[in-house]
């Protein structure tokens, strides 16, 4: 499989992003270095009733100093990461890039990171599957139960516990996925700056649990892209 990075509009992990100009690749506001592409999603390629000629792109700084420290240790990395929505208006611009310049140390972790961000994993298709709310996602769980058994959900559950047992055996996928329900590690943590009308757009596993991701989310958690119903607002968080 050819994993050489290319400037393209395809949905992918790592590699080179779609750029509209030579200065379109975002820089970290903390150290000034180029931020590698973590993920790119082409909204015209996904199974959706609202196809759009645009991309969702997520970048995050991977610069490490001699002490192994990064620009910002806490999440979300508001100052050293960027999620943006970009209209596809021109053919992708080609610009020279050297990822090796981002690492001032040559330890095994830096070499592995360099290898990951230098390889492109193109998303070539989507496979449907059943997904269910996470056990810790109280709000989504109750909405699902209400839709599943009707308005009188709680009273019905007490009278028909076998329904609850049947639902509890259905699991929320913790894998990379498009749409569905967020898989929270400990407790639900929806973005606070968005309205209540939000949905999971994409879930991505971190460096520890993914063969594709080049970013080590805290404790191997997942990164999640949330969207408003009209796709005008995209927010990234970890959980």
C-alpha cells in the first residue's frame, strides 16, 4: 500500500493537508513551528444527507524540546492545536515540508512520532454498524431509552426489566467512527461552548490505542469532533 503523503482533498490521517496557498499550513502559536495534520475529513465523501464541498481539518503541534516537554501539557490544547472547516475552492497547493525539523531530540518516541506523521492513511470507504450510547452518557442513554420504548420510559422499565437488560447488552463502539455516540472514558464531557443541538461527527483513538493516529491524547483517550445540526460550528474535545 502506497502511504506516501500527498496534498489532496481526500479523507485521511496524517500526511499533507489540503492547502489553498503556501501560507495556509497553520503554525503553533506557542513555538511558531508547523503543526502536522492529524486528521482530514472530506464532507462530500461521507454518507450524509447534507453533502458539502468542504473539509474538516485538525492540526496539533508535536514539537518536543530536550527535556521531552511539549508546548502545552493540558487538554484541550487551545494554543497549540487547530480545528477548522475549509471550503474546497482551488486545486491543492504543494509546499515543501520537513517534519524531522520539529524534533530536537532523537529518542525512540520522537522517531516513532516522525514515522507516524510522515505516513498517510487514506480513508477509502465507510462500513455501517449499530451503535448505542455509552453507559456513562446519562443524557444520551435516557434519550435512546425513551425513543426505544416510548414516552413512559421509566415506568415501563420498572415493569419490564428484561427490556433494560436487552439494551444494556448493546455497547457503544470505542473505535474510530463517523457519527454514532461518543464513547466517554469516565464521564460525559460534551463541549460547553456549543448549543444543545450537537452530534458526534467523528471519533478518533489516540496514539496509544490506534495504529493510525499520530497524537497521544491524555491517558490514551479519544478525540471527538462535534457538529451543530447545520455544520456551521465544529468543536474538538477529548474524553
